[in-house]
C-alpha cells in the first residue's frame, strides 16, 4: 500500500510552478483610493501568507496586520485594504472577519478557490481548487502580492522573482536537506528557531510537521527565546527533542552571535541542526527557508508510515462545529 496516496510529493515538487502561476492569477485586479493599512485575514495554511507579507513589507510605511479571528480590529475602515484569504472559502473565522470588514467599509479582495467566500466577495482572485490549503501556499501568497503590485503599494522587481524562481527550481537541493532533517528528527520533537525577520518561516516549519508528519512540533524566535525558552533546556532530555536553527545571512549581526552562542550552549546537551536560507532578496530567503520544510515534513511522514495529505482531525472538528 503506498503511503502517499494523494501524491503530495508531486504537489511539493510543483511548488515553483505554483508560485509562478500565483503571480499571474491577479492580472488586472487592483484597488484604488487611499490605503493606509493592510489587513490579511485567514486561518492555518491560508494565514501564513499574511505572516510572510508582513515580513516582506517590513520597510514599507503601510503597516500589515494578520487576523486569525472572527472579528477585525476597530481601526479597520475605508482606508484599509482587507484580504480575506481562505483556500476552501468556507472557513468560518475568515468569513466572519470578512463580514466584519465589510461592515467597517474596508476595501476587500478575497483569495479563494470558491466556497461561500467566492460567492460573497465582489472582488476576488480565484485560485485552482483540489489541493490541501497548506500545499497551496504559492496560490495563496502570490495573488496578494500581485494585487499590491498592481495597485502600486509594493514594487516587486523582476530580479526578485527571477532569483527566487531560480533557487526554488533546484528541487534536489531542497529534497536532500529535507531528507537529512527528517532522518535526524526520527522520533524526536522538532523545535524550530529563526530570527524575527524571517519568523514566519519557523512557524511554517512547525505547522508542516504538525499537518504533514502528524507530530508535535514547536517554534520560537531569536532573540526572544534567549530571554525565556533557553532556560528550559536545563531539564530537557536530549532523546526527546531536536532543535533546528534556520539561519539567514542577512540576520542582524547580534542575532547571528546570539544564535552561535545559543547553539554552543544547547550542543553541550543535545544535537542541533542548522539550515540556511538561500539568495539575496528577502522573497528568495523566505521561500527557500520554508520550502525545506515541505520536503522534511514529507519524508518524516513517510518514515512514520503516515499519509502526508489528509488532516482528518481538522475536517472532523469543522464538521462537529457545524
Ligand atoms: C489544511 C490546512 C489548514 C487550513 C485551515 C483553513 O491543509 O492547511 O490549516 O488552511 O483549516 O482552511 P482554509 O484554508 O480552507 O480557509
């Protein structure tokens, strides 16, 4: 019996092409008028694109807020560009946030494959259906970026896209790192760390291990972990955990130093793995950093003899809430 019944491997291998299509989908879709803040509402696999956007727009004068809730903050108004992102279009928190944003007169763009959101939203980027939401990150993030680019809110350079696509298309490099990390984790719980500047990458690693490999996984960020979590290592069993540091050449020098020292401290108790982001542009570094986790979580699922695709517990929970 094959374990990967829905061919998750093929979907992961197709990620670079998915990103390219994701950039083409919002063609002709833009917003006009004054915009002084951006809110991205979504849950789970549909929300992580919002986290990535927040990092990408760190140096923009327009702040980005990510909402994983039924309601949106009171500051949402007619100068707010509101993205309602739901792969299925039927996630109740996102639908409620969408309605709240409508009441508050935000400018709304939905990103969805259909569902209720697809029916209700006046402006939407329709994305291909039939995937697990978490496996559709290219379709969920790049349409948002595309709409912002079309609206003159960000200026995505061809060079950024080219570098990212060149890096992502070296599938075998990502596979090799993914297999190495999966083997190293074995039966341990991965603890994923990165700097704040690429924090969404560490969170994506955690959730990919949760949903693809069906294991517990946790994440934390530098330098905050130096002020609390590091103390917990005093009593942590080396056989139970595998810390994985995601390193970025562009991290602040003090962060790099903190990561080096922390690695030394932890290494006296247990193994520490390191993975490096690739590229010069932030987009490449974010997407290369997270693409390793697609393969690592996939190979770990196979070695644990679980099908990486279904997330039955999430589906059942949603049914019970109906
Ligand atoms: C499943 C997954 C979940 C969903 C979440 C919200 O693959 O990633 O985290 O993304 O349950 O559902 P959607 O994305 O349909 O709004």
